[in-house]
C-alpha cells in the first residue's frame, strides 16, 4: 500500500475528497509500480467574494533514483488591476472557472500525474533498450558468472 499524505490548507478537512485522493493515488501504483510515496496538498489560495472558491491541488510523488515529481493544477496567480485601470477580460479568467469544483481539479491533477509517470516509464525503458543494444551494462553467458562490460 502506497503511503499517501493528504493536507488541506486554508479550508476544512473533507473526508470525501480525501477518500477520492487516496483512491487516485493507489491507481498511480499501477502505472509506476516502484512509486514510494505521494503527498497531496489541497489549498484555497485566495478567497475573494467576486471570484469564489478556487481550488489548487499539488501532488508530489517520490520515486526511487529520481528527484520528486510535482504536478499541480489550480488557478493562475494574477494581480488585480490598479484603481485607474479598467479590468481586462481574458480568456484565462474564464478557464479558471473550472477550478471551482474540487472533484474536477483532483481528476485533472491525477490525470496529469498519470501521464507524467507514463512518460517517465517509457523514457527509462528506452534508455534500458539503448544500453542493452550498445552492449554496455552487465551480461550473463550460459554457465558463467555475471560480468560487467566496459
């Protein structure tokens, strides 16, 4: 079983969301079996009356022989316009509306994490194939001990 640490910042603890996060984290083990740990931070970065609650979810995955992989989804940080400027309508502001539903944000961040792990797994397999094709690494001949080629 994968050790999963779930943290809620600036919001109350949601049991259904935590259960969903743990379920999604366990699914990642099927993609990358040597996954050592997962830390998920759910945050509401700023609570503004006009914008409503927008969720930011960050997933940190610990892998052997690699640096931690971090995937996050949430609204982009934007500064408010100055008093003398009129507010600008941007397409990015409309897209940020998707971050008001926590279930959707959790789904998106774990989909991105799954894609990242698949890419990493494919790269490591390709590297192993190239090393095997070039003749470097360890070889075993029938009836002999393991020897390292140089």
